[in-house]
């Protein structure tokens, strides 16, 4: 399997722990006999942080794609397009190869999520859940098995249920979902709606994932736009200015 510099020279914390074990067979020269990275750990560069985020995303994507016992072409296409648009064509090419190999592996969800939780901030973990929800919806329907797994992943990543349910609602365009995106009830006052929007805009601002690079930050803008769209929908329904 021909992996280039993106895989063999630019990964950081993902090479240790269970994630390293999952991808170790594909990039075996980087590991010793125990599946650990050769050399000292040290601090990780922005590039290593970014690529570790992407690899962890691929590992969890494989679990989502297999949740309903079948891998759909639409899901593979979604991943390929997402990676290409947000990380570039070179990353997309190598990620496609790596994902095919990862899909053959069993993923220990809780162990993988614990490794991610130890190495990423809350905003990055929110972004992961948003991306994985998009994978689940790529075929136009989220099965009960997929939703159950999404909730399990969110919980294992220490993402509060209110936050994860808000993210799930971002993929629903109805007015009820708009309130759920802002994490409020339909009975909320106009002032509470405005406060909720400001709070969510701060929580999900793309700048919070700037440490992962401009490509991840660009992807986070989609989530941020969903919050703004939900607010505008509620304002229109209520006649707010």
C-alpha cells in the first residue's frame, strides 16, 4: 500500500494508543513491535495536530459507516468529497486508501474516543461529531443504529448531550429543529432566543478550531452557518428584526 509523505511524515498523537494500532498495519515502518511510535513524543506541530485529527476522524467514520451493517457508496463519496474540499486532493487520495484499510478493522469506540479526548479540545470534539453526523446522513437517512452510535461516540468524547443533540438538529431544516439547534424550547421569549444565539455563536465559532489548521476551520464554518440559519428562521417565524 503506497502511502506518501502526508501519512508517513506528518502525524502526531494519533500514532500512539488504539488509533495507532488500527492504522499501524498500513504504515508499519513507523512503529516498533508493540505498535508504538519510535522516538520521543515531544510536542506536536500544528500540522501533526491537524493530521492526527483527520486520522481520528477516519477511524470513527469507519465505525459510523458500518453501524447499519453496510457501507454505502454515498458514504464513501461523502468522505472523499469532504476530505478533498477541506484538506486538499492529496490528503483525499491517501485518506481514501487508508479508510479502505481501516474499514477492515474492528474499532474499540470507547478506547479511540478516550485517546481523542486526551489530545483535543472541546471545540475539536464538537467538530468531529458534526462531521460524523454528516456521514450518517450521506445516504439521506440516519438509521436507529447510526443514531445510537453517534450518541455513544458523543458521550465517549465527553460532548454534553445537549450539544450533540443540537448538532444532530443542524441537519434538519424544520422549525422545531431550529429551536433545538439553539438549545432552547419553542416557548422561549424573544430575548432568550437572542441570548441563545449569542451563546451558541461563541461556543461554535470557527476560531475555536484554528489550531487544527485553516482546512478544519473552514469545515467548522458550516456548523456555524447552521446556527445562524436556525436563528434567522426563528426570527422570520416570530417577525423579529
